[in-house]
C-alpha cells in the first residue's frame, strides 16, 4: 500500500498555492534506446512542463535512469528525439546540456570527497565563469570580482539548504543524507531551468527524506525550477509530484496525476501492488 509522508513541512507546501504549470519545457518523442540486442527504452514519449515536479517511477530495470541519461545527453537514442526549449537537440553532450540549463544529481553520490562543502558547490559555477583556470589562480582585479560574485551565489544556496554549519567540512566526513544535500546544492549552483534528480531519497532515513522533500518543494516553489525526479518511495512521489510517468520493462505504462496513476490497474499490477 502507498503511504504518505507524515511531514508537517510537506503538508504545509501542499496546502499553499503552487506555481502555475506552464508550457512544455522538454518533450521526449518516441525514444528508443538499445544496448546491443537489449532494449532499455522502447518508443517512450512524454513531456515535462515548466514549473512542475514530474516523477518517473517503475520497477528496477524499467529504464528510468536510462531516460534521464538520454535527456542530459549521456546516452544517444537510436530512434526518437528530444525537444528542449522549442528546438530539437542533436548530438547533445552532458556539458552542452548543462550550458543550456539542465542540471542533475546521481543515484550514487558523485562529489569530490576530499573537498569542502563550499568548494564542491563552487564547481557548479564553473560553466558560468568567464575566466579560465590560470586567470582564476591570479585572483586579482576582474578575476577576483568574478569569484566573489559567484561565491555570493553559492553562499545563498548554502543558507537556503541550511548547511552553513558544514560549509568548510570535507564532504567525505559527512553523513550520507547531508552529502545528498550538498549534491543538490551543487546542481542548484548551475541555476538550472530543468533539474534532474535520480533517486534523491535513496538510503535516507525518514527525517532526512522529509527534509529533502521540503527542499525539493522549496526549489520548485521559490525558484520556479522545473524538476524531473526518479523515486521509489511512493509516499514521496504521491506527496510532492504534479504528474507521474510510469515505466515498465522500458515501455511507458501510464502518465497522469498522482491520483490517476495510483488508481490505474496496470500500474497496480506491475508496480504498486495494492490500490491506495
């Protein structure tokens, strides 16, 4: 049975007015991705709308992470296309996707463990810096002013995510839940139009999940950031999502509101198990 989060913070966000969902920001058209003779995705189509939180769910091996990898250019589908900001993206690479406003976090934390929280988050500003690595080393004049400006942005994110106390701590020393929050901070430092979150709650306890839910909702509400996330915790999905796409064995099984999806008998049979 799907259970909802017993979180006052999430409940407050649900009762508050949400940002108006806008036009289509990204559209996947008939995406097919294969590795040799194995199809990871077959004829997948869906859209991500401005300002919404879209959840992508399904059993292990359903193709969820593969779909995110197609969106941010890590994989290139054999068939289909990705439309983003009204234009078809061809031969997109992850660094180009980042330049166009697509940021992501990963299923397994991908941070520089020996670097501080602050320095890890600063790496999210690299693509926005005009000076090169040699000019940055001089730290004088225009280069100094540029770095100070970027640090001000990062400090605001640190304050927003309530991680001031660990700003100078090497991330390798942090508990897993805080590492996940630092990774979110680094993605936000890129000022994304579209934020891709791959299992942001994985490995967290109930309190850490409630905190992460609150921050995801805050990012969506206060920054207007469009979010597409993969998540296995159905309580989380049903509480924070505007829309849900369900994948099963690389095919789209359903696409609709949380209420529509949890009432869908095909989804119940393939994934949820019991109707809510």
